[in-house]
C-alpha cells in the first residue's frame, strides 16, 4: 500500500497528460506551428530571440475554418489567459502562443474583442508615429508609423461577419497583430 501511495502522484500526472493529449490536441485538432503541446491555459509566449520562435513568428497564419472540428473556445481562452498574465499586454495573436490560425484578441479602449479571420479593408492615409512594444520581444520599444484608422472585417466567435472602423490606439493594435498573422516582424518589418 505504501508503495502505491508514493507512485500515485506520478500516475495522476501521467493520466493528466494522456487526457490533455486526447481532449486538447487530438479531439479538437488544434494546428500549432511547432507540432508541440503546452498543457496549460497560460501559454508561453513565443519569442523572437529564440531561433525556433523567430521561425514560427515569420510564418503566415492560416484561415480558421468554422466548419472544422477545432474547438475555438479553447483557443480564445488560452489567448485571453496568456494575455492577462502580462500586465502591459494589449493584444495577442495566435502565432504568439504557437497557434497557427488567423486569430487575435485585443483589450480595446471600451471592451475586449476577439477577431477571427480579420482583413483590413481600408486604411487612412494619415500616419501617426508612436512607441510600440511586443510580448514576443520584452523590454524593446520602437517608434512605428501606423495608419490612424482602419476599416476591419472579421468573424466573431460565432462565425458572424462584422465590420467596424477603429481609430487611434485600437487601430495601432490591430495593425500590429495583423503583422503577426502575416508573419511580418511587428516592430522591424
Ligand atoms: Zn507583437
């Protein structure tokens, strides 16, 4: 009995990993850039300074298919949990937590927003310069020129197509995250 009690935590850990693999990766078939699995809601942010990370960040993300069996709620939950773990973060793209779909989340000025398959339909000609940072490059800030406003089309978590004009900081966050989805360096690209 004593021996069983000692080995029990390891068994539970093993079982946990098996359950995670079946539910999270296999059943919901989430496409990752690395093919790896991170069994946590708060996921490690992919870093530019890491050679594998910079390769993943240079890849364009693929369109999310609402008819697939991929469980979108899990992806969004991980994006929010991972973003909320960083006080300074205002936006996070799927690629930054190794998820290969065109999805990002944003802490907007009035509300939190989720964008699936976003496309910028129009940009203003007015360019505004401001400091920008990135959770994939902590401690680095760079002055970047961004369009003052964008007309964005996207799908919400139910798959409904939405359109809205975003201005100022929100427009800046959107352009930064779109760079990530297109595999472009958000600060130096
Ligand atoms: Zn970034």
